[in-house]
C-alpha cells in the first residue's frame, strides 16, 4: 500500500540552507510517518542498521542507492506481472 509523504517547502526562500535543521526536519517527518504507519518500523530499523555499518557519507549514499535500485527492480517485476494479468483478462 502506498503512503503519501508530506514534504514541506522552505518557508522563506531567502533563508540560508541549514543542513542540521533540514536533518532535524527530515527525522521528525520520518518519525511522524512511522507513527501513522507503524508496520514500517521494522523496515526502517533494517535501513538504519545498514547505514550505521556503511561508514562514510559516500558509502551511506551508495547503500541508499542500492536499496532504491533493489526496490525499483522489485516494482518493475510487479508491474510486469500486473501487465500479464491484464493482458490475459483482456483476451477472455
């Protein structure tokens, strides 16, 4: 099931970018999401464990890229399966 992530734009575009504030906001948003959808806490813990072992920021980004790529491949497979189901239903 899909869940909408609410990303708020910066209130004042002339404000300087503060990475610490952005990180705090992102973590707070993640925590609110997990409160609304507690079934994803285990998945988030797995991600946190992988990132903790990654070391440098570059390694962490590489781990995130691999995780996203894996999910995209999984999604592609599901879409192919759905397409086959729809085509077989259309032939009936």
